[in-house]
């Protein structure tokens, strides 16, 4: 549908078996892009080999793929991630800032929220977006690349929720950052946009449930309750899927989105419409 042949995409937070990063990497590869996938480590579990597994899927699609580990909240790691991508592919046309802080200990009332948990969420969810975008945009401007920056926010970046203060704050910040950067680079032909998914059933939902569950309730049971309730409340009668989000990333990565800049797109089945 979208021709990304000859493009290079760098995707952070791409090592999860059920995560958005995996779906995005595969979708962009299917559209013809070569891909650099990043996460904080190469391997997640014994059953799922993280970045290695995703890289193998992309190579099976006939596309080139490299793995670069690193912490997006550290400027030195970000510099290495970008330099390694460029040494292999010579250019970066698409950056998808998908890495997110683990959910769980931060999902408490503000009065019970530790400074360390607050900092962890902000460092990954917004500082990481800033550091990665800054490094990649410098490359795009220097080489006159009309590139695409896609930042992963959330419907929680549009409306606050109790016990989500750290997360909501970081995702609201992503939208503000997206709008500001878009205005700075629009005349250079660089598009900066954001996606706001609703609840997606990934590895993160278990962590979310562990922080939100009532006393005496098992995490697994509460996770299922949370998923069921969210499904029932959604106007479309189902949750967002990783493929739903990847479809929008593919569009925003393509030339068909060239006149869109600084926007945020809810991918939530109608539960959030602005």
C-alpha cells in the first residue's frame, strides 16, 4: 500500500513478543523499508529471543535489519544507536519513538508515588523521545532528508486518570514536544507526528494490572477484568491491536502524509476522538 523501498527506519522499544515495536518493524519492512531495531537488551525471556526474534522475522521478509541495544534515556547510548544505524545504512528516513517505561510501580496515587518511579517514567517516555529526535533530526537536517518522526503517545496523553499521574504527564509531554518540533522543522520537509493508542493487550498490561489491582486480587485475574471492561466500553467492541497502530505508523511514514505535521492520531476505536 505504501512504498517505503529505499527508506531506513529506526524503531525503539522493538523487542517485545506482543509489543507495538515488533508489529511496527514488521509492517514497515513489508512496505519495503530496511530496519534498525532497538531495545535496552537483546533478549527478553527464554521462550522469546527479543530483538533476535524480530530481526529474523524482518529478514524473512527480504529486508535488511540490524540490532542496536541501548538506553534511550542516556545521551551517550542514543548517540551510539544513531551512529551504528548510520554506519550500516548511511541514512535514517524514519524514526519511531516507541520505547516506553515498564508499567506497574508507577500506577499508584500521587501521594504514594516515589521520586524514583516518577523519574524512570519521565526519563524513558519523554526524555528518550527528546534525545532520539534531537540526534536523528540533526542528521536529517545536515543531509537534507525529508524524514518522518513518529512519537508514541497514548490516549492517556489526552485525558488524565487517577493513579496514572506519571504516565499521563509523560504522554501529555510527548504531544507538546511533537507540536513544538514539528513547527521547527516543517520548512525542511520533516514531518513530526504522534499516535495515541488506546489500551493494547501487550506485555505491559500485566505490569499495569500488578500496580492497579485491589488487595487480595491476583494480577492475572485483574488483567483479564481490565481487558474485558475496556472492551465492553469501547464503541468498536474491541481493543486496539498492535496491527492497528502499525497501520497508522506505515501511513505516517509514507509520502501520503507529507502535509500532516504536529498532529496526534487516536487509535482507540472511537473511545477518544480528539
